[in-house]
C-alpha cells in the first residue's frame, strides 16, 4: 500500500484491513481459542484465499456463503470474498439443511466455505442447491463425509498469487444478511460497501473505539451485531477476542480478565447470565470501559448488576435493525435519567416519526420510525414487493427512507422510546425470529394439527417464544414430547420456551388464527 492510498478516503470495506495491515502489521488482530493472527497475517491469508476463489470462477458480483462457527477461518473468508469482488453471505452455524439449501438457492451462491464440523448439514444442502465451488476447513476432501469436489481451506490460503483487482466500487454489493420475515422464508438484506463502511465508521465514532481497545465477541458473526465487532476492530486496529459461543459465564469472565478486555458487546440474555447473583458478587472486571447492548431493550433492573461486574464501564443502550445496522444510541451519561430510552440517531443520520399517513408527530405521540442515512440497505434480494414496503419516498426528490414499521415516541429532548412492532416478528436473545417458521416445524411433529406462535414479554430474553398447538383426533402427545421432537427442525434460539396444547385456536373471519386472542 502506497502513501497515496493511505491518505485517500476509504471506499471499500476490505480497504480497512489493507490500511491497518500496513500501519500495524505485527499487532494481534484476532485471538480465537489458542490461535492468534496479526493484521499482516489476516491480510495475507485473505489475499491468498481471494486469489484462489477468483482462479476457481468467483467474479465481481457473485455471492459466496460462509457456514462456520466463530473462527479465524471465518474472518479470513469474509475479507477474502470482498477482495475477490464478491459479496459474503454469513449463515448461522445452527442452521438446518433445508434453510441452508434455501439460502444457497435464493442468492444463487457461487461458492460455499464451511467448517468440517458442519459437513453433514452442508453436504445435504449442497445436494439440494447448485453450488459450483466448495471449500472446507479442517477436513480432508477425501473424507467420506465431505463432498467429493470440496477443496481444503489450508491449501486455499496457501495459494501463491495475489488477487487481481476486480474493480469493485462502493455501490457494489458487499454482503447479503439473511433475516427472518413474516412470510416464513428469510429475506436477504442487501448492503453495499458504502452502507456498511458508513455504519461501522459511525458506530466506532460514538463508541470512541481505538487501536488500544480489546473487544470480546461472544455473538455469532452471522448475527450482524457480532459481524460488526470484527469490522470495527479491523477498522480501528483493535484486538478482537473471538469466542465460539456464550455458554459458561465463568469462562467468559476469565477471558475478560486474561485478555484485558476493554469493550464487551452483549444482548440482554448475556447480561442476565453474567449478572446472576452467584456471579456478580464474586466477580469484577475493571478493564472493561464500554458495555454495549442491542437486539432487545436492556431491562433497567439489569443495570445495577452490570455496574457491579463492570464498575468502570460506560453502558450504551442502542437500537437497530439489519436493514440499516444501527439506528440510535443513548449516551451513557443519560442512562440513569432515561433507562428506557434508546437515544437518538447515530452520527451522520436522521430519524423521523411519522403517522401512518406520513405526517410528522409531536413529542409524546406514537409514530412509525423512519430512518435517513447512507447506512440503509439497497433492498431485499430478488424481492421488489418487500423492498417497496420498507424503502419509501423521502423528503427530497429521488430519496428513499427506511420505514421500519416499529412504533416509537420521543420526549421533549428528542430521545426515542420503543413502543412496539407492527408485525409479529419475535425478537429473542437478540435474534429476529419468524413465527411462521416455528409453526411449520411444529406441524412436522406427527399428531400436531394446527400451530400458532407468539412472542411474550420475558425479562431475560426480551421476548420468549410461546406456542399453541391442537392435536389430530385420537392423538395423545405431551407438550414435553412435542418440545423434544421439534428440536430436530429448529435452531436452539428458535425453540419455544413454552408449548400449550389447546382444544381449538380462535380464528378471524379470514380464516387466520387470532393471535391477539392468544396474547
């Protein structure tokens, strides 16, 4: 990288890595399990993998799926795909084969990079979708479990050539992030290099991140909140400590201390586990300077516990959605006064509360949240109807606003307060969950005749999944048995917390289940 390229503005998402690798080549970029990677190594490996992808037919504008747990290989793959001119598609490692196949078909994936531990699911999905190139980490392609034409990740990152410049521009697609929709099938949110680079710069600005920071990420990279921890760490030159999951609070607390972590992002479930009575009275992590929360509102009751575990931390309450990454944040100094607020628009953006008729509403009056800014999505992949509902005409000719569909109000100072959602999407553990998808899984259980799923308030999860089912005539099956069987079809975070067997479900005149009656 020349001096000239160091001084010009960043235009592409992967240029953040190239710049940081030049300025801080030997600084640790990622720590995962017992492996560490410097910024130079991350840059070099992603260059090799990018060249390998290009030599095997991946071209500018293609989509490449990544089906892995949090790992160094996943981080390398993300930047390699960008350098090859393609868009990455991260798939949650808990995803079952049917949904993986749907995503691969829907985005017409040119390649799939997957972990050997997920070979069984990947193999079945690939059989249902036409994917030309497969790369697997940690497994020999001669293994009977792996698809016959799979390449080894270790060989791909040893590819000798540098990737040819694909002439990507900032308006090109950088990522498809699949998010649950009210139709049951996930929708691919299209983000460009411009929208993602703008979002990460704005978030890093208000969080005041720097190369001195150490970020611990226990969130899946397939969850955009987790993904942006990687993107922001690379942008500012911070160290990222990458955990595969959040299972044992004691293990996470030891990692926080041993790595001198300064930034800890989480969702309410994370903080509920970390601030349980037996943990908070014996644990204190003084190195953490910033704690961030999004995915669901942080219950005010958690604040005392968080402050006890992280006595030196500023706590940021935030709100966002995949279609624009982040909408708002509440400055930490306001938290004690406004614990239920999610603040105001992130730097460089604007929010508007409008009535259903499109008129501005005054403070204290409920309105539908609309978002302006360079961070809003390009649209939904191959779904113009859904795109038209979310991207609506803005105040200036040719401009599009993101119509979130969520109801908010503001106070006299302009800070936002979330009131509710206009659809029945459930937000639990920071994940958006489609009730239709869970209902379809319940109907696969032999003996279940009808199913209806709703979200109910939960102090730990934000919303918990509650299911109601009716049974076929003459069938006797317990709620516990249904719970066990449905585990075969759903990711862990989608499993109902409670299943209730009822005689009948109340219907609306149009034949649909009256979910308001269930609530």
